């Protein structure tokens, strides 16, 4: 069943769109990602113009993330305080990202930039996670008698403006979470992603958050930032 999308000016199969939404929603609930890194490229493939796909991807991420947040709130696996700090950085990053996106659109380079951004960021994150996995395997084989405390970076704990995050069991500076949120906000605005594919590894390996609260906290931040990003794109267009 074909439907015409007047803003994108293309006709697509309605069942294809429903299927894409279902896959992204499943990924969101399982891994704590908004799913924008999947939905936006898939919209490219079915013929949606990049500028429309980015804003639409951010809009879809809101719904998929919000339903996941509700489930994690019921299980008490969301660090609200950490989520709010990430959100402050995310809102600032989103506003900056929309300005960059609009500038690229006026220059006619938005399509090239978005596609290159996907290749670069997903490649870097994949390599980083591969390196961490290989390191863990090597450490397990060596069976060293001295057990290193994982996911702790001393320089993070030396930074000023510390805050206690009880749900995560952390007492760290707010600077790293703010910077992580800022980066995710820029990605959400420019690439139409929730940013969970980058934020979840950062929360584990950089901030040292326990895995049990990472997914829910990530979805909390993604839902709010994606909603703000969607609003900013709608206003600016």
C-alpha cells in the first residue's frame, strides 16, 4: 500500500514504514539507544531526502525512547540526576547542531556531511568497542592475579565541580557528563540520531556507570533531547 508524503514529496510503502518503526523500537528497548542511527539511513534508502530524514528520525526517536523510559522507571533503573546533567549538555548541543545543520543546508552540503558523519562516527565507535572487547579477552586469558578496576579513569575523578549520583554510586565532576550530553545533542541535530550508540559506551567506559542504570538513563536523556531537537528543526524550517 503506497502512501504519498507531501513534505518529502515521495511515495513509499506504508508497511515498510511500520516495519522500520518496529525494528527501531525493539532496538531501543533492548540496548538503550534511540534507534536514530538505524532509522535515518534507512529513510535515505527508501528515498527520503536527507534534510527530511534527519528531522523525521529525531521525531521517531522520541516515541521509541519514551516508551523505554517508562519501563525502566518502573524498575527503578534510571539515574534521574545523571540524566538531568546529561540533558543540560544535550539541549545546548542540540541548539548548536541545528545552527550547523541549517548552515550546511544553505551551502547545499548537508547530504554529503550527514553521510560522511555516519561512516566516521559509527566506524570509530565500532573500533573502540572492538578494542575494549579484545582487551577484555586478553586480560581473561592472562588471568592476572592483580584485578584492575574496570571503567575508571583517574583524570575524570580529578576534575572540579563534583556531584554525587546516588543511583549510579558515583561521586564525579559534572564536566564529563555535560560534555557527553553536548556531543550527543550535536549528533541528534545534525545526524537525526538519539546518540545512544555513542552515549552508552561513554557512560560505561568514561563515566564508570553501572550497566544496570545505563540503558534507562540513556533513554531518559535521548527522549528529552530528541523532542527538543524535533522542535528546533520544526521552528527553523
